[in-house]
C-alpha cells in the first residue's frame, strides 16, 4: 500500500494552492487511521509500562524517516518527563550520521540492527519497537527476529497491511493510511501517522509511570527560561506562593515535583 500510486496525478501542473490543499486533503485521513489502531496500541503500552516499572528500557529501531522519528521521540522523553537518557533509546540504520544524511544501503543490512541493539546491552527486560512504514526493512526485521529468539518483547509500527514486520512483533501496530500524495513518499502521511503513534506510546507510558501530575509535566528539565517560567507558574498554582517565592523554591529544588513536595512537608 505504501508504494501504491497516488490518487493524484500530473502534480507538476498544479498551482501551489492546489498542491497544499491536496496534501491537506490526504492528511485528513491520518487521524482516523491512528484511531482505528488504538486497540493494537493499548496492549503495547501496557507491556512497556510493566517493563519499565521493573527496570526495563524502550528501544525504537528504524531506517530513514522512521528511524529519525524514533530518535526524536526518544530524545524528547528526558526533558519532558525528567527520565534518564537511557530509558528510551532510538536507533537508526547507518548510525548517527544517518540522522542528517542518507547512508546508502544501511537499511538493507539484516544483521546490523541486532548488532546495534547488542551494543546497548539489550536484554529480556527491555521492549523493542521496530518502525517501518513499508514493513519490509531488513534492518528492522532482522533485529526483531533476533529479539524474539532472545526472549525480548517486540512491537512494530507499520503502514502496510500484510507487511512482513507484522509477523515479527509480539505487539504489532498497523496504521493503514493508504497511498501517499507523492507516490512512495512515506515521510508524508506514513511519517505523520508514525509520529502520532509514538507521541501516544511515550506520553501514555510516562503518565502511567507517574511522570505527570494532574495534567502537568512536574518532572520536566528546567533547561531554558520558558521552562523555568512555566515551572514557576506550576509551583505558584500548587502552593499559593508568590512568583518570587515560587521561583526561589523551584531554583532550590530543581523540579516542580520536588519544590511542591518540599513545600508540603514544611
């Protein structure tokens, strides 16, 4: 499906307005496809939460756009939820260089994905999610097959019904978004769908693990002025302190959660 011809043709003849509206029209189908996948996402998240509660880690592994999306999601967990950088790890075919530049044929190496996971001391307590829009990427499939042989829980996110990767995952997630606006350009609808699912997985897992209080990121890293200001407002809301006192308390304790806990135990 991800390689099927676009529903649109002669795109070079379209005006900019027509192109933008055509892309937007196709994008409207993505949230519905993600919604239909929720019953598949639920057990995967529940397994991730169970694993992390027992000290396990979450790995994303992919190639090209899929790999980059996994790295983005993994890299945003520490600043957003205050977790260690090693809790959620994104791996991409071709290594760090492939984040910015295409590495020729890296995704075709069936053994490298498992080698990359072994370099991270992967173990049975961890969960590995293969991300592959086409669902046929050798780098991903080879890694998931080896994980299953080693007793490591596997999941996948793909946009291709009947994709080989689905058979390699204990918790398969299929988000069938249909043909792309530009034939085969899976950075478009497929990439959007994968990003939405990754948001759902990591956010819901972190909430279930207690990394959100109410609806606030109380463990976020205070890495810039905007976040310090946001954290100060959170402390003010939960303690009734003035802005200056809340800012001082936050500065002393380094996180909203610790600042509020310190106030409540005074």
